[in-house]
C-alpha cells in the first residue's frame, strides 16, 4: 500500500512544478542585466520565444533591438536594423500579427520640432542570435500637426497601428491606415481621448483590452477595435522613470519597465478581461486592477497552496500506512 501513496505524492509534487507558462517563463518580473541597456523605453513579449521580451534604448544608441530573457534578465540576442535611416528618438515597440515587430521612432521632446516621425517593421527572427535584419521604414504624420508620443500599439487581430501622444493634460489615440505605405506619408488621425500623460501602452493578446501607463498611474480600456471605453485604473508600481508596459504572452500579467542601468521590470496581474479564460476566473484570481504588491503572483499562490496541501495529505497518508504496517 505504500507504493500508490508514494506515486500520488510524486505526481502532486510534479504538478506543483508544472506552473503555468507565464511563471515558468519568468513573467514574474526581472532586472535587465545588459550594461548597454540604460534607457529601456519599450517592451514587447515574444510569441515565438516564450519568456523573451524585446526592448530598446531611448536615443543615442543606434538601430538596435535587444531580446531579454525574463528568467535571467540577460540579453540573448541583439538585432541590428538595416534599410532604415538613423533613429532619432525610439520610444516604443509592439508585436503585431504574424510575428511582426513594430518599432516607434515617434519621440519629440521639442513637441513639434519634427514634421514627421517613423515606424519600423521587421519580422521577429525564428532563431535568437545576434544578427542583422532588414526593416521597412514608414513615414508618419499627424492630421493635426506634429507632437510628442511614446506609445505605439498594433491591433493583434487587424494589424492596424495606433499612437497615443504624450500630453501632461491628457492626449489622444491616433489611428493609422489599415495598411502602412512605405512609398508615401501615413496620416494618423485622432479617434478618442486618453485621460493620461501616457508613456507607453499595450493591447492584450486577445485584442480586448488596452492598458495605458504614465509615470504615476495607469488606465485600462475596453479596446473594441479602437473604439475605446474606459474601465478602470491600473495600480502602476512606483518606478524611477516608468517608460514601458507589455502584457505577458498569455495576457495574465502586465509588465512595467523603467529607464536606468539594471532597471527593474515589475509584473502585476492584468485586469479581468485580458485573457479569453478571464470570465471563468474567480474574483480572487487576479481580476480587476492589479494587486500593487509587485510580486505578480496572482492566482498561482492559491494553486500552489492547494498543491502543497494535497502533497502534505498524501505524505501524511504514507506515514499512516507505514504505522499500520508496523502495527502501531
């Protein structure tokens, strides 16, 4: 009778190690270790390479993207973009359909100095290694004049790009063309107001939710294909200079990044509705706004406690059977 109980205990303990992908892939927060990355201004979760996040420096760095392993914080690949001009003020990165990376060279600290800005698009490499990748460059103008912006998002369903301008009194969501043109100017038009001094934004992988962050807070919206509807506030962690946000690849977490050497990326539960399975989750499983504790543990703690309790019960059963077998 000892063997079945031992097998049960082993199975339960193995289950405790088989955490969801977000936990196994290090999507619980990390510290960027690469000394070259001192102004991380954008963050995008890879779909091809679980646990990998793409980032870049703000300015004065060159046409480089860095693939950071969230389990270790180390850079595992550096991409050099060719086919584009000299980047000016790269502020955002977003993952679009078909594993296409979109990079937003959209910053303008002079609030109108640049008559146009750029978006670069490139395929995410299937192999993570240092390499040079050809990118397509798109010229972008706003219908109501030049402006500063740090938020570029791409609808994961349609591939349409959007920009949110950076304004202390609140900005606007600008909608780009359904298909970007590399031969002409792409006009972005305001379609909705955003009640935040936005430093970055991200759309959930299921295309249902928009998260917008600032230096001291954040807001999330129903996305509705760009017809946004405000739903609530995000508990954005306090960071030195909060510049980036990304959903984890499964949509359960929001990861918040900041500038600086060895900057930290904090993970918090995403609001309910960011995953297709959210409707079946209990209120204690991470729905609503983020917890604000910076641990990003969410429902995994509850599941872990259940597994540990079952494991303890199984081990207790083994001890009881041993005692019975010994005549105690």
